[in-house]
C-alpha cells in the first residue's frame, strides 16, 4: 500500500508541471488488490468499513463507491473516459500502471498523463 502511494507521489512530482492545480484534499488510504467478493456493493462496504478511502476500481462501478464514501483510482483510463469523469466527486484519480519498467516506459506514461490531464484537469 505504501509503495503504491509513494509511486503515485513520485510520478506526480516528476511528470506533472508545477502549474497543475490538483491538491490532495485528504490522505489516501488504499490497498493493492481487493477482496474477491462478487457483489460490488458488499465489497465496497467491506472496504469502507475497513477504513480504506480510495480503491483501484472500474469506472462502471463508481455507484458502489459513492454509496460507501469511497473514491476511486480508475483502472484503464482513456481520454474520453477522463473527460466524462472530470467533475465526478467519486473519482480520486487514474491508475496508469504499477512499477513501470523498463525505464523506457516512463515517456509513454508521461505522454498518457498529459493527455489525461488535458481531458480531466481536476483529478490526479
């Protein structure tokens, strides 16, 4: 969990220009992976009751986040999806990947981040 947070912060520091307006409103408490529970509402409730506040989630499951006070790091973001979600309070940000390697992937991530940032300047 801490590794994910550190990576998000480091990538943000490296790739986001200083003029970016995004600020963290509350400290992220998340986990890597989620319990294998078929009912998405039960899963979201269990995570919220365990005091997580951000989950790596699919965009089509945001209602479960809203019902349980969770925010989502959206998996598999596209610029079109980011534009749709730019004013959605259930979105914490976008998950672009984990432990990027080799280093040649950094430019791809940077390019992807810039496109997503243009589509949604409100979320990380």
